[in-house]
C-alpha cells in the first residue's frame, strides 16, 4: 500500500536534493527566470489536469494555463473553502483535520493519510485555520534544501558528524526519516512540556539547532544548554531581542523564512535572506512605503498546489547581494497583514499601522521583557506587559503615543494588564488585531 519507508533510501534522496540544490543557486537573473518558466510550464500543465479547482479558476478567468501570471490570486480562506477539489491527493478537509487533530492529541504520527502524506495546521487569524498537505517526496526535497543552505561549512560539513535538532510542532515522520550516525536528525515536539524539551535538547548536543525563536528562547530560559554551530530561526518573525538572547545563549543565529505555505526564503553565507526562487515563483503587490505582499506559485508542490496564492505577509525587498546569488533579498519581514492595526487618524479617516511600528516602539521600553499588543476596539489598544509595573505602563504608553503621533494616529485609548500565557504550541504573535 505505502511505499517502503527505507531510511537509507530517504537519506540518499535528501543528499541528492542537497547536492542538486547547489546547481539551483543561480548567479544570473535571466538564467533563474528561464529555470522558473520551464518548471512553471510543467507544473501548471500538471496541476490544471489534476486539481479541478485550479482548472475552474482558469476557466472562470477566461485564461489559458500559459497565462497563469494573470490568474487572480486566492487567499488562504478561498483555498480552505475549496480544499477538497484543490488538492490532488483525493482527500477531504474533514479527513485531513481529523487526522491532524488526532495526531496532535495523541502525539502518534503513524496513522497518517494515504500515500505518505502529512498534514500541517497553521494557526488561524480571524478564526480560520489552514491545513497544508505535504507528500513524502516534497518533504525530502524540503530537507535537502534546508540541509544545503543551512549545514555549516557546506560541503566539508557533510564529512563531519552532524546532529540536527528540529524543535517543531506536529511534523512527525520527516525528521525521523533522515537519521544515521553521521547525519542524525532529532525531532523535539514543541508541544511537550518545556522542562522535558530542555533536557532532551541538552542531551541531543546538536551541531545545528532549528526552531521557532520564541520556543528556543523558552528552552534557553528553562536551562537548556547547547553549543550548535548555527541556530536557525523558523516559523515566526525573528525579533531583535530574541536574536540577541539566542545568540548569547546558544550560538550564531540565522533566519529561515518559512510558512506552512512553503519554504519562502533562505539565508546566504553573507547573512542575507534570499527568496527561494529556484522552487517558488513570487509576484508582489505593492502596498505603499516600500511594503509588498507576496503572491506565490510553488513550482514543485503537487499534493496541495499553491498557484497564485496570496500570502498575508508584509515584506520589504532588495535586489542584489554581495554573495552573488540572483534571487531577490528579503530585507525585512514586517509582519502578518492580518495583524496590522486599523486605527483612526487625526483627520478622522482610518489608518493601517503595521505590527513592526508597534514592535519598534515597545522594543524601546527598557526592562520590558515581553509584551502583547492587541487592538480590541475601533480605537482601543490593550497592552499586556511583563513585568506589569506602573513605571513600565507609563514608559510603554509614552513610546506608543510618540510613535502613533508620528504616524498621524488620532485619539486612542490604551488599556493595560499583565501578560497572559500563550496557548501551548500557538505561534507567538506580539501584535494582534482581534477587532474587526
Ligand atoms: Zn546573499
């Protein structure tokens, strides 16, 4: 029924992908774009035949498959609403959610979906949770790309013993599938209690440590010791305070830009983040002030095709890099657009305030350890502070007030309270809008 899960075969596949990846780090923009066009033609042809929802999008827009770049983008909500006919694995959303929730509850990933599929759930903003199917072949390709870009000292690093620790949620099989004495992958489930995780991390003695920054920082605070050659931040926006703490506690930090929608950008040896353009095609919608929103088309993934999918992230981009790679650079991940605040302006209109500005203001408050800023009303911002002391409330109010005045925000009400704990496994979101 299932193809055999042969660890040696898997490890070879991962290494092959990693070695191939070197050929895909284009130094010339025109060559990169030719590579993308070739993959896109093949991918779109296949997807239009196997994903009836995608075929329907083309019909409704009156476009041929060759005109895919004009296809109107879809959002995560539309993707989820059409999940059953969008995916090419023949599974329904109800089945997928059932498997994913049982796996999360029991921590047993073996009763998977047919065809060696795994499912990831994204935390939903506005109450909508996303489900993402990944096939075994796609997981091995992902691991190869991560290995190629992040293993210290490539390719010489391959010849040394490497222990890679992943601290991630509910991914299961992928991380177990690529273990050997020379290249060992350790999976630490971030839903386990922090003290237990910290002990396991210490025992794992990773040479490469990969996980969400808020969780890695919690492990550090819980007493985990590790001296990896590299710490890789994934799944959340890496903020300066976390970077500094992780760097001091564990070692040099690099950032991968990954969402459940895909592996979106990887760091180069010169410390910059490059879009993963060898595998994902990006168009961008300008939102003003240099901010753009990606519309992505994954050129590889087929279990759940991502074709002209609008990502709710806000980026600042740049061309060119001293490393010589042609893939564009992400200079800044300014936040999830869903979390942008919507506040009254001084002149009575509404203003969009990006999370980054709020973070910038609160990062200036000395001795504030952690916070959460939540827009709870049309003109009300609730600040949870840790520690929650009168002097910090005053300083936070002052910084927010100064930033909002600069941005032209009108009268708003600030309320304060102590920081409440995140739900276990929830993505850390420091700036949130719950008012709609
Ligand atoms: Zn570079």
